[in-house]
C-alpha cells in the first residue's frame, strides 16, 4: 500500500496530486480553519478511506496535552509553532492537540513519501523521522540555511538527492495554481544526484527558496544541470556583482 504523509497540508493544495499518486494520503494541519476546508473539499475521498485528516500539531514527543500555535490572520502560510518576533498583533495563539510520527504510523502504516512543510518545526520533525528508523522511500523538506547541510552530512540512510526550486518553478514545471510543494519522485524533472553533488549544488544555488528531496534507493545519477536552477537574468544585479562601486552607482542610476 502506497501511503503519503502531507505534514503541513495548509489548505490542501497538494492533496489532489498526492491522491493521484497513492492509495492513501494522511494530511496533518494545525490550523483548524484550513483542516475544516480540507475536510469539506475532499469529503468524498475521506468517506472512501483515501484521505485521513488530522487537525493536530506534529511533535517529536508528547510531553504536553496541548501545543501553542501562532495563527497569522493575514497569511496562513506565516502561521508557526515558533513565537513570532515581528508584527505580533497579526497573530492569534491557539492550542492544538499534538501527534507524533510514530503514532500516525501505528494508525496507518509506513509511508512511501513524506512531505514536510512545518513553519519552525521542519528540522525537529525531520530528525525525529530519521531517528525513528521508520524511513519513507521518499522524503522532502524546505531548505533551511541552518540545518540542510548538517542533515545531509549526518544521515546516510538516503542514497539519492534532488532539488525542486520555486523561484523559477513556472519556467521548469509550467503554470502555478496557488501554493504548491511541487512534484516528488519520478515527476521531478531535474537529475537525481549523489551526496557530494547535491552539497556542491546547494553551495551554488542563487537563492535559498527550494525544497530538498531524498530517496532511499540508488537511482540513476545524473550530472548537475543548472538549466533547472537558473534565475532570470537581472542586468542591475549583474552590474552590482561585476563592477566597482563608483562606476556601478552611475550605471545603475542611468539604467533606472
């Protein structure tokens, strides 16, 4: 049975794609309004046992009965388990029931693919999955400047690596409709790489806005192809990087 865990499901933007590529999708979303929307939008799949929705907070261990969640009134994507240090008046604090990765597995079984998009908790949950010994075939998570390289270096259970970038997503994958976590597995267009190559690629990425994809199988490795990671050419930025400061200011002023 092919099971996908959607950790941080938001409004369910990726659920239809996951349903088409699995036997069962498990969506975990802490925001009660978004979880309610998923239940309404995908009611038929829930009734047919194709989708399970947990309106809970994913934690690495259950030490409390409720967990604080900072709900952003303006943008649900900015809601977080970490206390915000900006525009605090834009957030409401709610209490959410916790659930662990192991508890979900005990209910539904081992996942084939796990997508992690948990504002402020990505590294914690990622480590809890890797340390559990119950490793999915595929796993993806948001790139984090502070932990991505450390995770890749410290854990050797995965054999193949890839990147899905979002700053040029439309160019590579076509039209974007709402927020997306992008493809996984064989649907990723860029070549799969070994660990040395992915670390080199990360060092050369033009921005940090991308997801890391991992696979436990040793897939057919390719070579780094920057056609999948290029940003649109920016003349002003190129001048800033290549020309001495005095001349640069004159040229930028003229170009504007």
